[in-house]
């Protein structure tokens, strides 16, 4: 975090990044001292409601965040910011998104948790758009022009007022990660669980935290064993409503590569789930995407994967995905950072925040997730330390088939299960 005082004293001269949160109500003039160098600007958690018209003076600006402010419309000040590729206005009060106000350089757009009812038809001109977060608005329809966003890979539509998912959306050639729970068009299956009271749990250390909640280790007096508790934050997240995630977890059923869901907590406006406690020897397979990779996961430096590991992971994810899709449930976030794995290559798929129910008869939804699996497999194969083998070649071909822009040629997870003997030999 930086300060205005540092800017005034010239301590940030030549800075490429600036992050200010000082209850700002106007855009500080001091920021113009960085007009020739600034690449990343973060003015989140302030009280801004408008921006100056000359932001184009920041000729190197690539990323700009204005989350948790007081904007009521997407500002019409970015058209000439030709290098800007990432723009975020999460958790404002935006109702209006006017036509032709964004540069076509945008590849990552975040408008989560606002009050937008209608998207501009000009969004279809954003030909570089890869990642678009629109959860938690009041959107009723998507403009047909959006079908021109042929590079779109990740789309979050949860917690809106969509009455249908348009046919063209399911035919976008690169779409791999889609979430649309919490809409009138969303399918819904209810699988109830036993309920436990919070007083019957001894909360221990924090194990992890995500967009939708925190996970703690705890002792359950009811089950007489250590468990993991996911306590939901309750607000709209980038993936949607907590209750929808909770219902998705409860709907997964039992599978060797899914974390077992044991019970639920619903009391005093507190939502939570009791989950099987995974031993600490399990680690995340990868890390979330960063500014540079946009939609692709990142991995630890110098990490590599043996072909045996990749085979084990792919088998597990194909099996788990087949199980979920046979229940009409799309995970929506099939990524390495949502997979836990140990040194013996035993793994679990977790985090159902982006999961959505659909009519199991419509295989187009499954083929979107198949593309996500292809991306995961491609990432792992890129880091494979044994690239000279028949199995590697077979997996490479499978990855390409899964990511094929000719969606009809992608194999379903059921087909991949049948193909196992051909893939892994």
C-alpha cells in the first residue's frame, strides 16, 4: 500500500505500480507525477464516483482497479487507454454500462457485485476479451453481439436474472470455465444433509481461505473425529451465492476423488459445511492465474511432473468429472489450483463455488468442461519431464481433442473412460 504523502515527497518517482486507499473522493492530482511510468493503478476501497477525462495521459497503463467505491456507471474515460487490458469495478453501485466506452484492448473485465441490468451491444467489439466476471448483477439477457467475443475463455454469470443461457454462448470455441448458478434459468437439485450445531464443534486452526469463505480444522463431537469446516462469507462472490455453492457441495455424492461432505450448518445467519479432513501431506497441484496468464494456472518455479503423475491426475479428473456430469453438475472451475495431491499421486477435486446445475441431456455444457480439462492437461504436459513416450503423445493428442474449437469433435468424459486403455499404453 502506498500513500499520497509518498507521492507528494517524490518517493514514488518512476513507480510502475500504485495502490492507494485513503477514503479518496476525487482522483488525486499527485498521481499525474507517474504519468510516464504507471502500469498498474489500484484505487480500490475509496469513495470515488467519477474519474478525470484525461486518463489517456497514462500511456503505459495496463491494469486498473476501482473495486469497493461508489461508481454508479462505468466511467466513459478509457477509450484512448490503448494498452489497458484489465479493468475492475467490483462491488460498486453501477447500474449503467454505456455503449462504446471501453478500448478493444480489454481482455479481462471485472464487474462483479453491482446493479447492472443490461450490457451494451458494443461488448461484442471486445475481440480480445478472455475473462469476464459479471456475477451478482441484475442482468436479464446477454446481447447477441457477445457471440463475437470468440476468445472468451472464462465467464461468470451467477446471481443474475437470466431466464436462459443463449445457444451461441455454448458454441464459443474457447469457453472453458462457465458459472451461471443463482439465475432463473439455473437447474437446481436439492440433496439434503444431516445438520450439526456450531456448539458441537471445536474450532481449531485456519487451513485456508477463498473468495467464498474460510476453511478451519475442527473436532466434531457428533462424529467423534477431526473434520474440516467451510464457513461461508454469505455475500456475493466472483462465483455467485454461498447457498448455491453449498447446495452444489451437498449434491456431489460420494466419489474417491471428491472430498466427502459430512453435514451442514445453518444457524444464526451462519452457513457452513463439514467436510472430510484431508491430511496436510496433500498440496495444491497449482496456483491460480496471475495478471500475465489471465485464464491459465501458474506453477511453482522449476516444478516438473512425471508422466506417471500426469496419468494419475488425468484418470482421477476424468472419473470425477464423469461422476459430476452424470448428475447434471458442472464444476465450472476445473483447474490445477482446485486439485489437492500427495506424493503418491492420490488427488481430490475441490472448491464448488462456480458449480452450476444443468439438464443432463444437454451435452454442450459438458463439452465446455471437457475444454477446461484439456487446458489442465496441456499445462501439466508442458511441465512434463518425460516427453519422449507413447503415453505422452497420446495425452498430447487427447488434450488437443478436448480443446478443439470444433466443439462437436470433443470427447465426453464417458468416452474418455472407455478410451483409457488406448490413452495410457
